[in-house]
């Protein structure tokens, strides 16, 4: 199949309206952003939510509301992936909460990493607990890899049965403190993947579109969206994640690929 899965990361936990006025905050804004991204070609939406003050929260009630609105408004209905990464300040307990709303997928951050001046903590007992909860609830993990060691951990978890095959990986490249966003590093990560895996790349900031092109070149899937990058081009703010999705669709065409629908993405990710 020559289709590429485009994931749109709509909100994030670090971004503020000061940085871009186009950041969706309320459930209605998030669902509308999802609708525009689906219309532009996204098959998966990666979701964080905010409270009434616009601060990141893991409140399952808000996740449930967003899920409901996305299902009402988007055609086709995308694969909905909730974040269990939350923000660097969140407790481990609260990061499990979004799973109560039963998304199709959830992120599973495979290890700790420096995150700018903060530490994004993912100690292995917590990662295992989260992985087991995903398995129990039949929620597909997207395993987030910020460095090579995280991939080795994920492979260990696969062998031990905490994660099921086929596994799906997200290489998050260009975080300050994580693996650098280069072609050599991407090739290294690909070479270390377990068999039958699927993978996608999220390039952070100015690395977003160069990494999209490299993922297309090397047969992976792609993630764009305001969570990772707010600029459509140098100095020009994207008016929403949908503009970034539309740009990714155009780039995919240059590589002879079409954006996968959510049904096609399901076939690819669940290998059905
Ligand atoms: N906000 C970052 C600390 C995820 O969604 O799983 C983590 C993050 C990853 O956004
Ligand atoms: Zn996220």
C-alpha cells in the first residue's frame, strides 16, 4: 500500500495563545480543528486537552467531551489518539486518566528525557503500568521514542509481553535534550526497529517538514501540527494544524503517496 498516515497533533501541553493565536483550547475548538485536519487529509488526531483557564489537564471528563465532539463533527471519523504524556509537571497517576475515556490509541512514552530545561520523566515501572493498562483496555499504543535507548526499552517490553506486536513507533526528533533531527539518526532508528513495526516521525519546530520529507523518503508515516511546530514557513504562522496537514499532503504527492483514510490507517496500524 502506498498510502501515508498523517497524524495531526492539535494542542500539546506547552503551547500558549501568546505563541500563536490559532491554538485550539476548548473542546469545541479542538473538535473543529480535528474536522479541518481530517478534511485536509489527517487520519489520526493526537489530543491533549485544556481546562477552562486554558491550562493543560488530564481530566477524563474533558477528554470524553472532546472525543464525542470529534465523532460528531469529523467525516470520516479519525483514529483518536490521546496523550498519556501530558505535561512535564503532571503526576504519573493523572497521566493515566485520559485512558478512562477509551480512545482508539494513546501515546506511550518509552523513557525519560531532558525536555528543554525540564525533565520529562517516564520511569520504567510507570511505562510498564501504562503499557499493561493499554493492553487490558485494547487501546493501541503509539510508542514515543526520543532517543535510541527508548527503542531498546520498547523492544524489551515487546519480548516480555507488555507491548503487543505489531508495534507502532513515533520518532520524536529535535526535542532539546533528545535525539537530533538528522537523516543519519532516522536511519539508525529505522535499522533498530523490531520486525513488523510501523513508524512515523514528529520533527519538532523547524525540523517538522524536513523530517516529513525524510519519513516519506524512507517509507514511514508522518506527524504534523501545532503541538510540534507553529509555522507554515519561516516567519508565517500556520492558521491551524490543518494548514500543516495540507502542506504534508502536497509533499506526499511529490513522493507518489496519498494520504491514508482512517479506515486505511486502521488496516496499516492494526495489520487487519
Ligand atoms: N508534553 C510533553 C512533555 C505525549 O503526548 O505523549 C509530552 C508529550 C508526549 O506531549
Ligand atoms: Zn503530545
